[in-house]
């Protein structure tokens, strides 16, 4: 399977969000000149927006909007979903499940409009809960998604949508690619408001403690739960390589550098140059006990391996969030 052509029309759904905005920037930097960016939010609220892109505000839960979004498209990246960090996921299961409308309608519209390749952003939340009961978890392999026991709500939607992609390839010939993202973080993303992921939340809390002089931090859970975190540049590279590949099966796109949440806080404290008193909120949403990515398969099939250490990626993320908090708002990347 050859790489996608730079002359083709590329649609990025969810382009106003964190990963979508970085993907659009990467496509433009790589020489793609026919890019359509789509998101539910008004364009002026997108994290990154580009003047030489076909920017559209569309509700992709509606099938007609998906038809408009994919009309004339050669390649479709579907990153659109109603999602957030664990606090949002655990308290909004129905909203997370409703994202199934987006991927179902986008698949139908992409097929009907003659797209040749379709990418779906899945999640490590598809993995069996009984494989994630200990902080000392063995890294999750792709086959560990079955027998199915995913994260309630969000994980079920992702697993169902993976199956939809598979069957659209089998039944209709639409070439689909699926990445299981593991905790993607970096600049130009959500860091407050309840939808932020752990790295951004930790950075925000450390920065707030430093700026206020109140040197304490609230940690959800006991801090011993383990995760791996994937820097955005590595995520986008893995996404592009997978889309260019001939691999139809879901693959992990994640870091294998596993840390506890306490260690994540340690790193943020080192960047900030402070030490905080830790208060543990044991009744807060905290997700599974342990999760890490096994990259054996994607390394063999796509030749991808993360290059960013958590220490380096978190420092960049911290610096960006610090600037946002000092300026009192979120900066938007505008480019011509």
C-alpha cells in the first residue's frame, strides 16, 4: 500500500481539537495543500487554525454534515469525538457513547463519496479491565482487547467503532486504519475545565501552586496508579505512518515509558523548581489501576517508536500552559 498522495483532498475531522490541530499543521508542513478542517466548535475557538485551509464548522453527529465534510475527499482522518480526561469519561458515559454516531456517519459518507482511505482514532480504553488491575501491569498488546471488557461508555464506543471500520473494509472495500492512542499530551490542548488529561492537569495544578504560593497539590487516587504518556509529535508521526501503511488492524500508538502518577508529579515539580505537599483525593475518578503500551507490533509493521521522553515532553507542555495561565487565556495559533 502506497503513501497517501499530497495532491489528494485530506479531511481532518476534529481539527479544532488538540490532536487534530497538530495533525493539520503537520500535513501543511509536509506539503499537503488540499486540506479540509472540520470541527463542531466555532472556528475562532479552535486550538490551531490555518487561513489556507478549508475550515468548516459542522456537527458530525448528523449524517448530512458528514456528507458535506467528506464530499470530494480522497483521505479522511476521523479524530472527532466527545471526550476528555477520566473525570469527564467516568461521569458522561452516554455522551461518550453518542460519538458512535460520528464515526458511523463518517464511514458511510466516506464510502458514498468515494474516499480511498479512512483513519479512526481509537483508544487504550478498549483494553480489558481485568488486564489493568495492578500498577505493575504487563504492557498491553493489541490482542488484549478481547474477550471484550473495555472502559464503560467511552471504551465500548471506541471498540464498536473499530469493528465498524473493519467491516467497512471487508464489505465495501474502504481501506481503514485504526490507532489506539495512549494518553496523548502536549502544547495547544485542554488544560482546565474538566476535560483535560492527567499531564495537563498536573502541570496546571503545579503552576497554580507556584503562582499562588500555596505549595500543595491535590492528586486523584493514591498516586500509585501507573500510565504511559505519548507526546503529541510522536502521536502525529505514528498516525501518519499508520495511515500510509498497508496495515488494516488496530495498532497501539503509545509510549512504553510507564510511570506512576506520583512520578508524573515529581517531573512537573522538577520543571517548576518546587516541592509540594500532596493531598490525595481517594474518591475521585481515577480509571484503571495500571496501563502501558506494548509497541512490538507497530514497531515491526510500521517502524514506529516514540522518540520523546516524558521528562522532555512534559517540560514543553508545562512551559506552554504556564504562558497561558500568565496571560489569562488560551492563545490560538493562526497561520497563513
